[in-house]
């Protein structure tokens, strides 16, 4: 059989398919055609030798914010995607009912796949916080109607439940989000943060299949062993999502949960304008932090591929290398060593390895390089971050203003006729 693309000789780690072996991956028509050892090279339009590399399904980030044109938090996903292996970016509540049409237009311009969680507040995340302080914006009937009209785009409901966001209304925005999620038969993702409401009051309103993001938050979850309400929710089937972000992840909380036999079901970045330049950086870096806490590479890859795909019932084949699945692929170099990593509070651990992305494919086509936009003026950065960004700009400029090759590497494209 002729293939459009054949990746040969890599370590294929596909938790959904139970694969962890040296195999070839063939792509035809934008879909996985075969995964096996020794696939025929003859007739393949493009053969890429990935020996010594790790090949995974395209990563699925369950919590991101990718609406930069209309929100405080949003970023353009494409510049980060091509060098991180993330092919599916779940936008977690950037838009509510008022802003969903604009988000839909923005999604059409992205090279990656962007399923959406609809914010219970029709305002979405236009501002930094406070979207549920006016309950008129938490209109359950409007949200249900918006989901019904956008089933191709909306895969869940999102609610931010912390003191700043809900103000004096406590759990009422959450109750309305629950009503919408149940009416639409969709999962609900709940952001937890500074009380009130307390996590012990939030979790009992969730049911199996709902998602609590920032599950290892040093602000929301407290210190020491997991509280009884946290344990009960986990045992009842509520999904725990890391949701790193700029304030939602503490190593000591994660380690207590791991010691209690409660690993996060999914690993996500909460990548946005305030976390992109640190402390998150990207999903592979976040995955390294779970490795530093003691999880294994297959566990972490599963939590960044098939687990989030199943959590939202994303389209068939997402997060897998099953035959017929969309050919979303990530190729990494595995670097072994001792790599310092930090949580949002500056606690450091050492990761035994890190994944450095070499190629990211969506529907069998490599994502092209894209330069990231500069941080928006309201994004807080340290002097060190600003200096690093300026240094990166200088190095990119130097690279692009130097001729690509020397004269000896050029060809005469239009030879002069020879003298008679």
C-alpha cells in the first residue's frame, strides 16, 4: 500500500492501544493507516526516520485559553503547538454565550484542533476575573440554547468558583452550571481557588465524569493529606485535572495525593498569557513535573492523550494511534538527566527526563514554525522574563538576518546560454 507519510523506527507510546515498542507509523489521507514493525517503504511519498525518538499521539491539553483577540488570558496556540506536540487545545471557558460566535471565528484560523468548554457566565473571560458577580450573566436557559446551537464546537461547561469570581453569590453560579451540564448531558469542569466557596462545599455538587481542575492547588486544597471531601469526590468518579496555570499547582499537594493513591486523571497546562512565559511554559514541561513527582512516562503520556479525550468524549480517534484515527502525531527526543522544575510557589523538584519536541503533525501534515506574539501589555513579567524575551528576540533576528547558506551552497537556477 502507498502511504503519504511513513515514520520509521521510533518508540511508539500509544497508551490507548497498549503499544510501547519500536514500530513504524503510516499515514494516508490524513489518517493513521497502519502501526506495525517493518512496514513497506516502497511507494511511500515521504519516509521520515525517527529512530531513537519517541512517537506519541498528538497531545491533548484539557485546559487552555486560546482566544487572544477578545480575552484577558488568551494566547495564539499555533506558535506553541508546533514545538510542543499539542494538537488538541481545549479552550476552557474563554467564551460564554455572548462571545462564542467570535471564538468560533478565531478557532477557524488556528492550525490545531480547539474543542470548547462554554463558560456559565455569558461574559466569558473578557476580564481577569469577576465574570459571575452579576448573576444575570449566568443565564442557564441561554447557556443551554447556546450549547444546542453549537454541538459541533462545545464539549463541556466551565465554571470558575472562587471568591473573586463569584463575589457574594457563593455556590449559585456553580448550581447554574450544574443545571446546564445536566440538561445538555455534558461534563462540567470546575476551577477551584481561594475560598469562599470552600472545596468541601464545591465537590459534593459534582458527579462522576465532572472535572475539578487545579486539583493540586496549594491555594484551594490546603496542606497535608487530602481532606475527606476530596477523597470522597475522587472515589465517586470526579476527574482530577492538574490545570497548572500561574497559581494552580503545588508539588506538596500533588505528592500527598499520589501518596494517597489519587494520581491526577489528566495533566493540563492552563496555558494562558500569564503562564506561557513561566511557570508553565508548555505541556511537555508540565509532564516533566509529574515525572519529578514519581509518575511513570506511560502514565503521564496517557494523562495527556487518551484520558482527556475520553473525559470530554472528543471525536473518535483523538489521543490515539488507532487505525483510521486522525493522524495527529508528536515526535520527541527523550533527554535523560537531572532537570530542575518548579511549581507556582517556587517549590523545586528534579525530573529524571524531559521531552523535547522535534515535530508535530495535524492530519498527517507537519505544523509550520510560527513566531509567538509578544506578551500583551497587561501581562505581569519579572525583569528576568523580560530580559530573556529580549534575548530570544535578538537571537531570532540574528538567525533570520544571516543568509541561510553561503555562495558555495547555491545553484545557478537560470544558466546563461553557452557561447556559440
